[in-house]
C-alpha cells in the first residue's frame, strides 16, 4: 500500500504533470503486462521520466526496450528492485533501496538488546535467490552465531505461488504458535522477508509474551501495523503520531518492548525522493541523471538521519548508481504518552 499511496499523493499534488499505473499483483506470472505498461509510458513523448517502485521483475527488460526505442532522453528510476544489482543498475539511471544487507546487523542488534534466544527467519526460494536478501540472511546467521542466538530458517509458501497471499498468511498464523511451543520458555524473534506476511506475523505475536518482532521487511510505521493492530492511520500521515498510536495499542497488550520498526516509511520516502528528483531533472534544476549528493540531501529532508550509501556486493564491486538507505530502530517506549 505504501508505494501506491505515495504515488497517489504525488499525483494529487501535481495532477497536470504526473500519471500513474500499477503492475499486476501476480507480477511473476504477468511480466509481459508489466513491461507493456512501462512501454506505454515511454511511447508518449511528453513523458520524460519513469519512477518504478517496486521495480519487480520486468523492470530491466522494459527499461532496455525503452532505450531501444530511442528514448535516451528519459530518466529511468528503479525503487525497491527485485532484480540483482548488476542487472538493474545496467538498465536504470539510478536505483534506490533499503540497505537490506546492513539490516543483518541492525536487526540482530535489536534482538540482542531484547535478550532474544531464538531467531526465526521466514522466507522462500524466490526471495533467497535475490542478492541483497541473501546477503542480509548471511549476516543475520553470522551475527546470531556470534551472539549465541539460535538461528532457524523456516520455509514459507511463496505468495506468488499456487497458495497465493492468503495461503502464505494462513501458514504464518499457524506456524508461529508451533514455533513458540517448540521453543517454549525461550524468547523467540520472528522476521519474514515478504510484505504480505507482515500483518499475520504481527498479529500472531501480539499476545505471546515470549514472541518478538524486530522490524517489517520494509521498515515503516505503516507497514501492516494499522491492519494488524486495528488502527485508523493511513500511510503518508504524521509519522510521530502514527508511532504514538501504535505504541498505545502495544502498551495495552504488554508488547511495548517486543516490537520495533523504522521511524519513517522508507519505501514512501523512496517514491517521494524519486518523484522530486525527476521533476527537478525535467525542469533543468538537476543536470545529471545520477547526482548522489542531491539524492542524499533529499533523503535527509524526507527522513532525517537517513544514511545513504552506494551498494557494494560480496565481490567488492561498488555500484555508483545503486543507493541504499538505512534508518535506526524505534523503541516504542519512547512514544508512550
């Protein structure tokens, strides 16, 4: 929802200059539809920039076709890519993503602070084949071993598979109690790499005193919390007020010290920054298709304290047009009124 709301907000603020569309929910099976939608944008000579977020599979192919159409005058931005860095950076002018590998440090730092005994990592083969998710998983395992935390890899159904999102969500609701029973008497932290599984995971943990939730996969005050906690807060509102509303419900369930997230919605910030950059580039206020200083300054304005870095892979290769964003963890005790 966050990316959609951010795009909706941008279009509402500037309806004369911004057009939007959505890719299919089942994007893995409908890649050609995603590509055709992007090609349709590029077929309009008045369209000078495309911001794709999330940049699901098909982004690279579509961007390549757009260049082959002779649209070198277009700015192509990929947010939250699901294709590997070397692949997507070769097609996009620049790429923006959360610093997934570094989360292998920050998530475990939160777990260590809580005194967690067991860390359960829910994912599936498609996600684990993605370079940045795999890098985060490796660092999570390494840090868990160093901290004496038992690491458990749990395979969940892929929401784009036959069971769909509903099947994946039902699996989480059924498996969390089983894991807590298996590790009875121990503090167990749960994390899943998938957006669609956040709501059932948050809900399953809420009233279990030994269950912990270090952060959503896409850290934000709005990522699943409103639905799982029954809150009337909408993505794109006042972040501090959203955190206070979440803290109030967590306090009712004696869960203040068992949940965390980031203080700002990073994926919404990625859309906001991308749109702002595109508008300034079209207006000639930014002259480069990849101005790292301008990108960092925009993130600082949208999410104060954001650490923006160029991504470096396991082989030591740094991509100068792939930027990662890292924020600190929230202690919900700080938002209790």
